[in-house]
C-alpha cells in the first residue's frame, strides 16, 4: 500500500506541474483541485513540497511555476516570460548606450532573483551573467531593490535560512540588511558594492507596473569604471519611467 500511495503522489505532482505549465495565469488551490479531481488537502500538501523545492511560487492565494521550471516545461508560462523579457529589451539597449555597462532586467522568483533579460556592455572586460540565473536577494542590487519592496516575511525567511557570504562586503546580519533596505526605500535605488563578486559594482532601481513593483533594472560593471552610483541611479530611474505599462 505504501508503494502504491507513493507512486500515486508522484503522478499527482506531475499532473499538478503540467497543469501550472499550461496555464497563462496563476492558479488557485480550488481551481487545481477541481481540474485534477483531487481533494484540496492533497493539493495543499503537494504544493508545500513543490514550494520547498522551489518548483512553484505562491503569490497571495494563487500559485505558478517558478521561472527555473517555465523554461524547462515551455507552455504559457515560458511564453509570458519571453514576452516580458522582449518588451524590456529596448530599455536595456538604451541603458547600455547611456552607461556603457551591462544592463539587466530581473524579477522576484520565490526567495531568489532571476535575470529575465540582459544586454552586454561593449567593453571587453564586463560582467559575466546569463539569462535565467537565479541569485541571492541580499547580495545583488536587483535583489535588494525587490526585497525592499516586498513583505517583511520574505526578509525573515531568507534570514532564517542564513545569509551566505560571497565577499568581505556581503551583508550577513539581519539588522544591517534591514537598515540597508530602509535606505533603499528612502533613496529609490540599491547598490551592490562588491557584495557578490569582488571588483564588481551594480546599481539597480525598481520598475513599476501601476502601484506594484514588477521587477528591477540594473547596470553593472568593474568598480573602477562604473563611476558615481547616484548619477547612474538617476539614469536608471529615468529609464524605468519609460518601461512598458503592460508589464
């Protein structure tokens, strides 16, 4: 009986992932239970396990596949992700032309930040990054911008898991990170001051969709070349105002 139950659980989880992969929108537990003909309690247990593995993301009372899986499974989720990235490309090209540095567009994905779009700097020495990379919230400019705009429970959750140190500048204490986020909210931009990679600096600002923070844009490059962070922040903030309203 135990083996049969285990096999059934795997089948239910696969069907649930396939359902989310085929949906263009986030899905509620009731909708999933009805579509899969499963008890709500069973769906809740499956979602909890999948969320722990960062396969699904909860948004209020609804759920979607994490960005780490949408590219794998394709479907509506991947199409929406690609469309969002495509709409941001003109803005990123503008930033590279203005600053000469690599530009990114990133969004929150559970407890991580993920790059959805990027345009490389023309310089031979530049930041190495790739679309789909999922980074730490506390040690990246885009991550800190997004963390500053979300509920306090997310900050508590990542701190409870422990803040990984990447360089001597990485913030690893909750109180220091809280103070940093308060400063970001006050000044409207975040700075990654060689907190992820030695010698690399990043400046990031939020991208709004109505009253909601939809993502973050950034420019990043060698610290010695990047220049005045406040001046870069002004360029980024001006660019963010031109972001597509349909994000």
